[in-house]
C-alpha cells in the first residue's frame, strides 16, 4: 500500500499512540482485525521496548 504525503494510516496512528503511551506488552493472533496494528508496533519499536506475543486465539492472547 502506498502512503500519501501528509496522511497517516489508522494502524500507524494506533501503533504510534500505544508506543508513546508506554505500552510494554502486545498480544495478537493471526487473522485478527488488529494484525496490522501489531505489525506496525513491531516495525516502530524494539524488542527491549515492547514485548510482542503471537498466539493461536483470543483466549490464549488474554492469558499471557
């Protein structure tokens, strides 16, 4: 997807907001509606800043 100058994608904005707010753990599962947000968090942060865990389903994601 190409970016338009001066515009921010929603997933980018959500990820930036979470990182700026100090989120330290993000969980997700493949195919969830938030997959693009989790991918943006991975792209915008380091492993020492944010722990990202992929799980098999919603229940497993909540149990971390």
